[in-house]
């Protein structure tokens, strides 16, 4: 599972929104947190939302309105609870690389 903060969170946050696979968006979001290249957390979270919305538009699930609403729920989740992961990634490990595990 790619979406979710790991362990129990992965079970609560599925990799699919009404049949639309959003793994690519979750992975890109994790990678952004690990290496933001001077951009803000809000920039990364907004890119995550845009990716989710784009996936829903391209795949066209049976109920696009509900899928788009769920994308906004995922976005709200990273805005409300993603600060811990963001701060964790800002701390460096012993080898000088940014920590990315457990996002």
C-alpha cells in the first residue's frame, strides 16, 4: 500500500478512490515530502490534490462527483495530519540523507 502514513493508516486510506488507482499520486506526494527542493509543504499538498483530481478526470469512475469529493478528503487529511511526516522528513539521518520511511 502506498497511500497512508504506514501501519494502521494504510488500512484506513485505500490506494483506490472508487476504483481509480491513486498510488502514483501518493508516491509522488511522499517523494515531494522527502525532497521538496525549496518548495513548501502546501505546494506539495496542492500538487497531491491536483494529481488526485486529474486521475479521477482521466479514469472517469462511475460516480465522478463522489470520487472528486473523496480526493478533497485525502487533501484535507494531508493538510490536517501531514505535518508530522513533513517535519520527520526535514530531519536528516546519520548518512545525510532525508528520512523517507514511515510516511
